[in-house]
């Protein structure tokens, strides 16, 4: 991991203690324990990670405007987003020191190969199933910056957001069976706004789009322009609506930092229960193997399956139980 690699080479950077450091894409405080004494600013857009990092005492930002002396880029798995972070790091350090670190399964090798052709990048240090290397200078990396990608129906996405190349098939499947919803509706895990935009075309009075990824929320604002919509950057599992909801729709994630975690969907359902009216209802789309029926039966009076195919199922639940104790 990063801290192991950084501790192995930190003598190279001893003279930079007291300088302004920024770290791109730190997910947990443990991941950057080796940098704690440097008091870095953290660029992170995923709400649960932001909460954890702030609780550990870090200054966390979602945009980078200030000047820094050193930038550390912890590569995500999305290549285009990795490149965007590297270009942003170079820019915010005024072509100063940029340290690039990543696991082999996150694509560190092709990233370093390309940087070596274009920058002063030296030999990488390999350790703990990954590599770390660094460069300085003003080599033009402007082609690394991410720009919105246009999809069909006028939607736009950004690198690294969920389902960046097309509408998620599960969301499309859910939309195909949703009735014409009315009243106040929440889209939990709204992403870049595919379901949200379709919801505002129904007889809804208000649509609340809740999404943990700040970059996804920002591009959703571009995709969905309506006075009906309220965008909320928040961890959907901990969120509670500011008014009682008529309906909640969701296509909950079931991976956390690349690891399968069906508990996320269960927490999405619990969040819906906290915010729904007594007569409210909930629509959930999920991969067929995911075990959400038990939770729905525990938390709602009425539960059923709307439809399914060889990949997905759409579940319906209504009348949340007020004695659920969540």
C-alpha cells in the first residue's frame, strides 16, 4: 500500500517538511498514515471518505484553487480520472513536485510508462504490489484533463463516475417498469442523473437527487435543469429527507472500494424507511443474487417483485413499519 511505499522513499522528501502538500484520492486515514505529520490537504469527492478524513483531522476539499508545493496522486482505477488528477496536480503545484502512486491492478504501469515519455519521471520504486515515482517540470499535460463526455439523449458524464460510458442497465430496467410517480420522490444514489431526469418528466412535484460522489452531482446539475430538483451531496445510507417522501427509487451500489458489499443496499433501504410517509413506497432494482427481500420484509408491510430478467430484479415495497427501530 501507499504508506509502505512512501515510508521506503521518504528520505527523498525530508527537505519538504513544512511545505504545502495536497493528496488526491485518499480514501481512508489509514491509507495515508505515513503523511500525517505533513498535514496535507486532501482532495476527495466521495462523501463517506470525506467524513472519515475530516474526523481524522484532515482539511478536505472538492476543488483545487490554492497553490501547493507538493502533490501526491493515489491512482484510482479509472485511467482517464488518473490522468486528470495528475494534470491537476501539476497545475496546482505550478509544475512543482508530483508524486504518483498506485497498485498494479489500478493501472500504475501504463500511467508511468506514458509519463516517462513526457516528463522528468525517474525510476519507480516497486513495493507492496504497487509502484511510486515522481516528476517535476512544466511538460504540457493539458490533454490529460478530463472534459464532459456526451452520451445519447443529451446526457454528459465525467471520468470516474459510476457508469460513465452509458446509462446503467439496471437503472434502465427499473425505469421501464416504474409507474407515473407523483408527489415528492427521492432518487437515492442518483449518479449523473439518468433516473432523476426521467423522474421530473413524471407528475412529480419535487425530486430529491441524493449522491455521494461530488463529481457525479456536479455533472447531474448539467444533465437535469428543473426547478423540481433538489441536489444533495451526501452518503445516502446516512441521509434523511427534510420532508416526508411519497416514493423512493434506488439502484444501490453493492461494491465499496472495489469489494462486494451487499450491506450498502440494505442501508439504502433503511434510509428510505426513515424518510417515507406512512403510506409511502419504494422501488429497488438489483442484481438477482442480492439478498434484499429479507430486509424489505422486515421493514415494510407490503413487499413484492415487480419483474425480473436473467440479470436484474425490481422489488416493490410499501407502508414502512414505524417500529422497525432503525
